[in-house]
C-alpha cells in the first residue's frame, strides 16, 4: 500500500534553514508529481509546492517563492523541501502528498498524504 | 488566504443530513475545474473523500456525495454518524496569479 513518511521537522529560529524529507513506498515514485502542503496550527490547508516526476519542473506558492526549494531523488524514492529564511508564519505541519499523474500544472487532486511533520519557527 | 469559501461549522444529529458549501470564482470552480473534498479526522492527515466533483474513492461510504454547479460545490453527508465528526476541505485548481492548487477555508462537522 502507498506510504508517505515525512521527517525533519523541529524548532528553528527565524531566519534559519531546515530540510524536510518524505520517504515514499508502495507505488512507482518516479512516475508521479509530488507536492508539499502545509497547515498552520488551528488553520486550514495551504498548497506549498509541486515537482514533476523527473524533477524538471517546479512551482511554488507566492508565500514561499524564493525561500523554499522542492526536490526529489527518484533513486531513493524521497521528496525534499529545503526551507530557508524561515519566518514565524511558516510554522505549520508540513504534509507531502502524491499527485495522480506526472504532470505538474494540471488540475487534479491528491490521492495520498503522509502523516505530516511539525515545523515551529520561534526564537 | 484561501480562495474557496466554506462555512466554519455545521452540525446535525445522528442520522440527519448535512451539507457543506464551497464557493469559488471564475478563476477556479467557475472555470470548469473539478472540485475535490478531503476529510481530516482530529489529529490526523487529510484523506481524499470525493474527487472529480462527485466520485468516491474505494472504501468511502456511499453516505458521502458531492456536486458542483457554476462557481460552487457541495458535499452532503446523509445518515450522519458519530465518526463523521471531522474537518472537511474542498480543493480545486486556480488559473489566477495566486497559485495552482487552492483549498477551502474548512468546515468543522459536529455530530450532536
């Protein structure tokens, strides 16, 4: 069965960096676009970024553009999110989510989600 | 920040029918993009509930149904059960500069 397991969250000071990972299993990772979605404490869901199946295309929400970088290693079935210049408003649970095709800029849904990893940005 | 608007909360007694609305605009739902729904039980990750406006993934009970019309969509739960108490989010695609994938503001369903 499909499994997505995030890791790398923690407490970090404003302005510092953190890298999240998402280990995938149960499907052919290299043939699907992958996403990061976050949820601030007590708030709703916010899409963060997407990467194509081969890593050649990446898109970001305006709120993280220029600070966050999404990447993947298909040989390790792992998705990453490098977060730089972190702000208090980046505090959230970060979920990785699987797209249903390899296409990135396409209207579709997320069929599987990981359990999430909490990032807290605080001094 | 959400571009899709949902009521903050709805409630109903066991066995009743409740509906959740999701209102968008001409750059998302009104642009004929499909609406999808997710259920988030307390302390857990979101789970796909309805895709493509009205389709249920395998394993989702038939008491959950979805529909879409114009710039809005709805999720209905008939025969409400205690285990349906959760947060529900709609999701679509947006062609404006604000981003691709957009979520609703979320609705808390309470079973009385």
